[in-house]
């Protein structure tokens, strides 16, 4: 402790409620999710777009609709005190992506398949599966009017769950038609709710005339029976909307994607039309929706763009991470292939030279560096080597420097022999690559975890 800190107790500053640190022990599971999603999206031809985390507040007010949970009470909005701009930390990314597509005229020569990943911010009550900073990965297929792209996005999600080894994520779909169909349904819905006014909770009363469709989405148990018997939007769809919905289902059926139609599925944002879908797990408590999406044909025009029928989804990474931790097969042990321990002034530079040569061959290498709170004996260093999960330790002491040979020690019982071998410095790289590639069984000249999961 420094002299200054001895005299006055320093108060720790903690992180913000509902905004989590993702610690190194969780890095492997996050990487598994990120890498799998990235490769699946690539395999369907989606291109990455990165938009800013901060946008003008008006973008969300206009894009999401004024009477949505997000705009009403969940946004982190503030005034930039330096110039008076009204800004908001993005609560979702579709609005930003659509803004960017319009601003850069990305669809000038045809439709685009896009995807994004990053933090979102909503001022919600923090609880399991619900945070104030959380992470989404999403896809937006812009400029595609047909049911084919809706089905493609759903198939893409199914492949993602399969590749991640996740089971029991069920699909619910619905069609919420177009504005005219919703208006006719809306009139009947309001009349129905008026007849049952005594059963409406505060939220529902407030929404009765502004956004009655959202009342169908209620989680209030005392309203369930009444809401179940309400007029169903599906019954108001006309031929074009029905054909579209039928088209989506035909592709899903032919590809053996199980689903249920949930006539009450409406989704939170105003901009959706026709197809909406959600992927739900029963293993996450009440925050079970891991992914939600749908078609948003009217949104581009709301932003001053030309008509651009589009469909997309967003998945909640924290909720999927929770599933992966219980269901998935994640390697969390190995931080490196090789750990280099050394002792003596002359050994240190040699350790660095050797480490660089090993990294040139593709191996991941940790060199012991002077550590606070622990001694630098070989014994202490070997303890670190074990903790690192490395398959091999390389030891360089004064004798090794003199002889020009390093001592190579296999650290895992499944390695060829549990003994120490003396290997000339210039041959260590070849020796380890052989050992590790052999262990990996692929015969290729690279580190173990480039090709399989150790
Ligand atoms: P919910 O009904 O759970 O509030 P939502 O309809 O607000 O979800 P979307 O805006 O569609 O969610 O976001 C897509 C996905 O992002 C959700 O299905 C969920 O997995 C995740 N998500 C949304 N809000 C949060 C949050 N506050 N914390 C963690 N994940 C979230
Ligand atoms: Mg929400």
C-alpha cells in the first residue's frame, strides 16, 4: 500500500447496477457464442455493419413508436452539455441500422443482408436475464419483400442453436398483418376490452386507446383468460398477408423446423408487420425469450427512405450464455499451449527469444513474468504453468543456457510421457508443434485449439 493510502481509506467505486463486467473466466463461452454466430451468419451471406452506440433521441422515438416500453420508460437519454444535442444510448440496433442504410444508400443496387453485434442499454429493473447494459447480435435483411427471407432468418437461427449444441429452444410465429388489417382488428379489440374494463390493469388501461395490441402481450396472470378470448388478429388477415404467412410456413415445414403459431405474439416495437417470431427456452425462468424478430416493411419510409421491405431478428447474448453454461460443451481450461519458466539473468532473454519463435509457428505461449505477491522459484512458476492449462512447460535455467538446450515437460497426463526432455533451443518449436498436432490428431502444423477443442 502506498504511503498516501495508508493514511486515508480510499472508497471503492463500483460498477453501475444492471451493467455487468464480463470476467475472463467467462471469456471462452462468450467467444464460443460470438465465433459461432459469426461463422453461421457468414455461411448465409450476411455482412457486418457497425453503427454508433449513441444516436439522436428522435431516431428511437420515431422508429420504435412513442407508446412502447422502450421509449416510454427504458431509454438512457441525455443532453450533451457541450452543445445541447439530445442523445440516447441505443436500446436496440434496428433503428440505427436502418438510419445507416438510408444515409449511405446501401440498397442502391439491390437488397442487403446485414448483421451487427454489441451492447444495448435499457433502464429496466435488473433481474435474471434482464440487465441495463446487455448484448445483442442481430441480422437485418433489407430490401426483401418475400416470405423466403423470413424463413431464411428462422433457418439461420435453428442452425445457430444446433451449432452451439443448444436444445429445447422452441419457435413461435405469428403474422400481425398490415396496417389496414390491424386497424380493423384494433377497433374490435378496443370494443372488446371496453366490455372487460374492470379486468384491465393500469398498464392495459393506459394502452387501451394508444396501443391495444400490446395488451395481448401482457404477462399479468389475472388478465390471461380475458386476453385469450379476445378477437384474434389472424382472423382479420386478407389474402396477401395470409399467402405470405403460408409461404413462410411452407419453407419451415419442408425443412423440418418445428413451430407453433401463437396468435397473441405481437412483439414490442411498433414497426413490425406480417411475420413475427420468437425463440423461447423454458430453462431461463421468466426471461425465456432468447431471440425475437420479424418483418418491418414500413420502417424505412418512417425514416425518409424509399420503400424497403425488410426482416430481421435480435438475440440476447446474456440469455444464450446462460443456456450455454448449462447445456453447452465449453472448454474453459487452456489459456495457452506452452508455458515458459526460467531462472537466472541469462535465461530471461532466451525465454523471450524462444517464445517468439514458438509464436511464429502458431503456438500460444505464456512467458513467466515477475509477479506481484509471489516468488519466482521454478516451483512457483510451475504452479502458474499448471494453472494456465498449457500442455507443455519449457524450463530454461543456467544449465540450459550453457548447454543450448531447453527442458521440455509434458504437463498433462495424456501427453506422451510425463517426463522431462532436453531439446536444443532451435528444435523446440518443431518438437512442440509435432507433439501438439499429433495430440490433436489432425496432422496439421498448428496449435491444438486452431482445429479442435482441447
Ligand atoms: P422482453 O420481452 O424479454 O423484454 P423484448 O421484446 O424487450 O424482450 P427485444 O427488444 O425483442 O426484446 O430484444 C431481443 C432480445 O434481446 C430478447 O429476446 C432478449 O433475449 C434480449 N433482451 C432484451 N432486453 C434485454 C435485457 N434488458 N437484458 C438482457 N437481454 C435482453
Ligand atoms: Mg423488453
